[in-house]
C-alpha cells in the first residue's frame, strides 16, 4: 500500500474519531443530566425512560463506530515496529513497542 493513501485515510479516520468522541462526550453528559432529573417529572416518566433508553443505545453505537475507525487505521497500516523506553518517573522507565507510521503502541511492561 502506498504511504500517501494510508496517511490520507489515517487523517480522515482521525477526524471521524474526534467527531465521534465529541458525540460520546455530549451523549454521556446528556444521559447524566437526564438520570439526575428531580422526581417532579413523574408525569412524564415514560418519556424520560424512553429517552434514556434511546440515548444509551446511541452511545453504544457511537462507541462501536469509534472502535471500527480505530481498528481500520490499525489494519490499513503496514506496521514498522520499533522498541523504545519511556520515562514513567525519574527512577523508572517502561519499554514500549510502537509503530513508527501509525503510532499504535504495544505495552511491553513486565
């Protein structure tokens, strides 16, 4: 695969991932607000339950879409893995293996 194609796809998928992440954040926020509504809304309780159910299913769908996009980036890449050490604290380092192209990281901590 040509690297230009991969980079174009990666850029587009990352844009999608950012947009979906925003949708996830807003949906989670809205769900929290719905679930914390006062008891005075009991006359509309069925509507509230339906809304909560609807937005929970949307949230699940958004998370699935985000994972599909992340996996698509990973599958498209012709990985070139490299091993390096990162500093966790001044006294401790951790070995990691990552792709130089897509930055996918495999943890090697022992």
